[in-house]
């Protein structure tokens, strides 16, 4: 049986390594809630993620991206129970797939099993307004999780 073809989310004719910022979402395999749990209530902020051991590992390795891949920097992130949102900036010859594959692989190797789903969502940040909306989305994601009844 042939595997279904994945639809590309990449912009045609866009230079993906050319000093850009990206909004990226990575989900855990089978959306397993292994990265932590949301704590707090909408009426008692702050709502945040209490990281599991694997979630803490994912955070440590995100913070090490710049050290291991000069030209890549995690500008902002939030770790949720079953996914991670981040803003990644790249410059020079660094590419998003290179950074993401290295980070995902480092977490899975340290955990001893495949933590992540096969792919990830990426969105090229197209300007200051787009950036501001994404930053708010990342910042408010734990609270939204509570408001949506997922906690």
C-alpha cells in the first residue's frame, strides 16, 4: 500500500535560508500528552505548562539551538502537553529543516524513543504585524488550552 503524499506548505520561489523568521509547530507522535500538563485557572493566572522530564529536555535542547547551530536562534517558544510552538530565526546557510531535524532528533535520542510526529508546520513570518500576532498566540496558548477545556 502506497503512503499518502504530504502536501507541501512551502511558498514557491521563496529563499528559505535567507535571514527569515518562522513560526513552527511540532506535535508529539500520536499527539501524546508527554511534554507536561497545563496548570492554573483562567481566573487565577498565570496559566502555564508544568513540564515533564521529556518537556524539560525539549526546552533545554531548544535553548541550546543557537550554541549548536550558529545562524539559528529560538526567539520565543511555548511547550504544551502535546506540541511545541516556536519562532525560529535563521541566517546564512542555516535552513529550517536542518535545525528542526537536529532538535527533534536530539530530544528523541535522549528520551530513548520517537517523541515527535514525522513532520512539522512552518509559516514564514511576513512582517511586524504577523510577528506580533504570532507572539501573542504563543504567549496565550496555555490560557487558551484552559479556555478550550483541554486542561
